[in-house]
C-alpha cells in the first residue's frame, strides 16, 4: 500500500504513531491546508513521509499514491472520498463513513463499479478481542438484553458552552454524540446481531446538536440500549445478557480492553488477547492485506456492514429530528 494521507489532525497523529510497524505500508504523501505547511514539514521530517501537499487534488495526481486515508472532519468524508475514487485511488475513510445514507450509497456504487477498495476505518470490527467476543456469544443462550455506554466528556465541550462551536459540536459539519461516539456502539451491536427491527434515538439537544443521547434498538427477541455522551462521562462498558450467562466488555467500544465471560453461577473468565497496544493497528493490518490482495469479496462484506450501520444512523436521526448540513433542504 502506497499511502497518501488527507489531514493532519489528532486521528492522523494516531495513525503515524504506529504505521511504520506495518511493513506493507509506505508513507508516500500527506496533504492539508496551506496554513498547515509548517506542521506538514514537521510531520514529514519526523515520520519520513516522502512528499507533502497543500492541495488535495495535487496529491491525488501523484502516481506513487495508490491509497488515500481520509482523516478529516465528518462532513468532508463524502467529497474527499468521491474525488479520490474518481482519480482511481483506493480509499480508507474514517468513521462515520458519510453524513447520510444517500452519500454512502453513491460512494459504494462508484467504488464497486470501478473495482476499487473502499472501506471504513472503524477500529472495533478488526480488534481481536471483538472477534473473540463474537465467538463467545453462542455460549450465552438466547440473548435478552444488550447495554452499551461510551461516554467521554469532550475536551471541546467547555468551549461549546462558552459559545465557540467546533466541528465536534457543529450540525453543519455532522458532529454530535451519535456520529462521533455512539457510532462505535452501533458498529459493535450491528456487527454482532445485524440490523434491528426498530430504532429510536432520544437525544439531549443543544443549539441543534446532540451532545448526548440514548439509542434504543429493538431486535424482537431482545432489546438493546446504546448510550453515547460528549457532555458527561461514566465508566464505559458493554453488557450482553443471555439466558445462560453474560459478557461484560471493559473499556470503550473503540478499544475493547478486555471482557469477562460469566456462565450462570460460575466465576468470571477474563479474556484479553490484543495483538497490539494501539487500537488502530489491527484494522490497518487488515487494510494492507485487503488492498495488496485486492480482496473485493471482503470489501463487499464490509461495505454491507457499513451500510447497515448507516441505515441505523439514518433512522436514529429521523426519530430525533436531527438535521445535519448535507441533509438540510434547499429552498
């Protein structure tokens, strides 16, 4: 994978902190705004990036870049991904894939018709502890209750309360708790159980954005609640309760530190088989292999998963009356 990076924010810094450990990935280029020139030069020197660009389109014209990682604010995912696909590049796009289902379906069709890899960077779907949890589900018997909580007091919330609206709390930029943090819970639940029958989102709203909320998913034979908060915090965990026992995940849904398997009336068995301390490592190992082998069957499966998640998000937004920038009607 000859990688070009779009963006220079925190998530890109996370990627750069470990990507040199993956032998199949070479850092060819990074692009960001002209006023980030000094930062780009610093990143180039620190991480051995071959070339820097102040213009995204110019980076896409670089023949030494075959894959683009989109590490930009949510509302830019669609346009930057589309341009990369039209230029014949594979794309790894940060979560949430797009601001709405319509945008996602367009990108999916474009990628598959062009024979290009398009995949969502969503950590938990590739973590070994997540895959092990999936195996343990059969030990629980019929599932009855699922409870997820990913709450994290945002470093930007105080500024938001003071009147400064940053992307994380900007409805025009597809921010908010559902899209930014609860989406990890949704990916886990949909990855385990598929699509729910009914979706309802009860959101705490402030100036047109959901700063926290409770997502209710009805699977018929069992019920699920997903809590996501950027305006408050609590211990993060996930409980899956079955007739014959339960699983309790420790830590947030983007990391999955470990989990306990508890059969009824038995002592907990703790499971932790992480491959790497960084939460993003497993997904980029998988992405490198998928692109190297051009494994379009796996791409299709992961796009189907992402579509199921996007449909849940769409239903959640509709139930709560959430209207983000790209969704606003034009008059």
